[in-house]
């Protein structure tokens, strides 16, 4: 069936360093790839997304890249700050209604 | 700003009890979803609804049912709660199912933590 693999499950970086989270999807019909950030005890919130006709999108310190051929997409956070500490989820939306979510990455930014 | 509200944040229920989780969205969205979130398993879709009184099973519908009598409200029902249903439940909504971005962006509620003892 359709699935999304997300790596790593945990990631610790020093403040100011970059963080990269990678996801691989199986459904070649997937055309929309959002990333959500979930702080402790709070709702997942959309932080950036990309459509299948775009290879890269950037919003200040965060960027997402998409490689349709390889069926993977990545979240890049530069100049990490303590407030970036959270769980990050990737998702892929295919030809049906379904969003398939990755299993999440717990990012810790060490001050 | 889209608002998805889950009325109960923390619940403790006994095994065998019937449990209702309520969700309301204020943006006239067509679609509403119920997800379950467990550590290491991510977000798994239980049910979704694309219109009033319409519903479809997600990936893990067993032990759950849903009700959508009004467009803005989507309820998750545990007919007979069991300990393996202890989890965080997330309601979500989106404007449309298919078609152009950004209508298909999903917005989540704050979550309902359910403990079944």
C-alpha cells in the first residue's frame, strides 16, 4: 500500500547548525507534499509545502526540495534556534483524498 | 484564520464505555478527518467525511464510528472503549479534497488525549 518513510526519527543539532529531514513516498501519483511542525502538547501546524511541479521552495530559514524521479523530498532548516525544537511530520497527498504521513522526526536544538 | 476546535482535551474513560469526541470547524470546509497519533506510528487516518452524512473508512476504522450531521461538526465515537484505544486523537479539516492548492491543505485541532483504564 501507500506509505511514507521518514528519517531520522530523532535529530539533535547545535544551535546555529542546519537540520535535514528526509521522506520517501511510494505513490507515484502523489502531487502535494506538506510539512507540519508539532510543538509539545500542541496541534500540528503547516510550516511549508511543495507541489509536484516545483523542485524547491524556500521560506526564510526553511526550505523543501522534491525529487520526483527518486520519490523523495526533504526539509532543510538553517541557522537552527531552540524554538525549532519540535516534532516534524512530512506527508504526501496522492491521487485520492488520502494524506499519508511519515512517522515524525523529533528535532532537538541544543543551546 | 482557520479554527478547528476539539471540545475535550483530556479524557479518562473505563473499558467498555461509549466515548464521544467532538470536533467543530469554523471555515465552512467540506472535508473533515479523524486521525490517531501514537509514538513511532505517526498520524493514522481513522475516518473522514467529504460531506454532511457522508463518511469513508480510513486505515484503522475498527472499533470506531463517526457522525457528521452538520457541515461544521464531526464526531468520533468509540462504541466500547478498550485500553488499546488509549491515544491522542486529532481532528482536521480541509476545504476541498481534490483540485488546486491551497484548498487541500489540512488544518488540525489541538488534539484530544484519551486514556482508557
